[in-house]
């Protein structure tokens, strides 16, 4: 079993867990956990999965789902900071919620 480079910092990793959904590695540097890329879906399968989502920024359940991220940004960043909502999809709820608090987020999604 080989190792992979960390997706976040490119540090060395070591096997953390082998599960039914794949092999997970932990970075020795930043402690990030990554799934082995051999278990990633194809781009076509990934886009098809995303297209099944109905992400409405005004859906309270969707807002609650992303609230840990929004709350972390509110706790650690100020409205003067700039951010990127990478993978925002067709319903950029994080940007929507933070814009109500005068935060500025760019958005990017490789599929949409």
C-alpha cells in the first residue's frame, strides 16, 4: 500500500483507515485526512451526482447544513477579508448567508 501526497499542503501522508468506501490517509504535516484518489468518482459521475441536488439558497435545511462553515468564517474572519466559495454549485448558499453580514466571497465551481 503506497501513500499519497496531501491534497492541501502536499505533505507526506500515512494510512489512517481502510474502509468499505476506500483508503484514508492522514497528512503528517497539516493533519488533513484524504481519500485515496483511486476511489474518486469520474468527472462525469461527479457532475451527474451534483445535478441530483436541489440547492435553493433560501431553503432553511440547506442553510443549516452549511452553518458550521458559515459560523467558522464569522468567528475567524472579518468582513474586510476576502474568500472563495470553491465548489459552490448552482445554489451558493454560503455566499448568500455571508453577504447578509457584509462579507465578500467570490464563487467558483468547475461544473457550473
